[in-house]
C-alpha cells in the first residue's frame, strides 16, 4: 500500500464512506504479510517511498505469481527483477495484459505506479554486454516518469566515443555508469561532469575480473571523488538510488 492509498483510506473513514472496521482490515497486513515462505513488506513503500521488488532467482513460478498478485492487490503494482524467459512466460500466462516484460532488463512490471518523478537520468555503459544491467536501472526510472537517455558502449578502450555525449550527460540530473572488466569508466565520466555519478560494477569480463570483483574494487578506489557505488550487477539498486536523489530534490 502506497502513501496515497493510505491517505485516501483515512479520508474515506473521515467522510464515513468506509467503516473503521473495513479500514482496519485493509491496514491489518501492515507492516508485512506472512506467506510462510516469504514476508511481503507492504509497508516499505510508505517508509522508503519505493516498494519491495521481487528478486526472482531461486523462486518457483508459483511463488513469483503469488507474491506479484499480493503486491498488486496491496499497492497497485509489482516489480520483478532477474526474471528468466521461462518465468516471464509463466507470469504472462497467468497475468496477461497486466504485465509488461522487458527482456533486455530481465524485469517485469505489473500494474503501474501513480507517482511521476520527472527529471532526466543518463545511463551509460562501458560495453554492449553491460546493457542488461543498465536496462534494469533505466526501465525502473522510466516507470516513475523519468526521462532516460541511453548512452551505450562508451568504453575506455575508445575514449573518443564519450565526447559527443558530454552535453547530454551535463544536462542530466544524475548519471548512472555501468561497467565490467576493470571498471574504469565511472572515474572517467565523473572527471568530466558535476552531475552525481552512480557506478554499477558488472560481472562481465575475463578471468581476472573475478565476476565483477575487480570492477567493484576499481570503482571503490576511484580517484574521482563523489562517486556512489552499488553492488555487482545491481542495476535495480542504482535506479532506486537515482530516484531517491530526485525525490530529495523535490523536497519530499
């Protein structure tokens, strides 16, 4: 249940259109709903301004479907991350038109958030192989009404590819930079702009990249100050962080 729904519910009780007992029943599942195999944090959207996402790795089709349906019932929408094509097919079979599948981002959105942030975010990748993680952040931000500029395959092996996009980067509110291998690109981008930079290491790279650990450590050791870094392959976390910055700029 989001903030608007709670406010509408309380106003309905005040007006007498909903009985206090019915309102209590709707609020009864806060702060979480017990499913046995999962505790659904319906209260997170009220506390943090963003709902809990359904991390689909390791979950059965039935678990994913039940969790998604419970979230939609409680707050009007659900966000599913790290979705396989097989899992997406199972959700589509059950939820049909209510769901939107983004194969590049490996995400599903069910329903729609009523909140529209505005603002603009640039999402930059070092390589083409980093795009799935970048799309996770881009799709999430777009679902909140943010304009997203995609600037893909701007690796440090060809720095001349960055220059044509510096004007767009400077006109953005926030820049999300996604990179694997040695993870150098966020340092370079942050050295060229005064926009907040969120760095996302990916598990892309040869053996010594250690599935993203090298990129993560490289970003943590950046000589460009002021870079925020999320965990390996955590495009969703980068998107939430960017949206949080936009919220704070709006004074919420």
